[in-house]
C-alpha cells in the first residue's frame, strides 16, 4: 500500500473512521501517508463540540505536515425515539 498518496489518478478513495486506535499524531500521519483520503468522525459516539474541534485540528495538522489534502466528514447521530 506504500505510495498510494502519490497516485493522483487513483479513482478509489480510502475512508477511515477516527477512533482511539488512530488518535495519536504518529498513527494518524502514517494512515494518511499510506493512502487514507477521508476521515470520518462519528458523532453518535462523540458529540462534544470541543472534542470534535480538537480532532479536526489534529487531522488538519497531520495532513498539513505531509502536504496532503484530506477530507473530513461528520457522521451525525440519527433520530432518537
């Protein structure tokens, strides 16, 4: 999987969910280097805006450190009955 981020004609995108296993700068940066294009934040498990903001800043900082654009999407919790 090495070097995927350097293939601009690749049509498939790799999506990863942000969680405890990838919440360190080192792990997240490695994931981005290996080809992750988009990070999903799951608001069903984490809805505190301050924590979500910190996660977004970490993702942006890691992406910037390797000069890579990465998408972020927030998966909102559905209706609770």
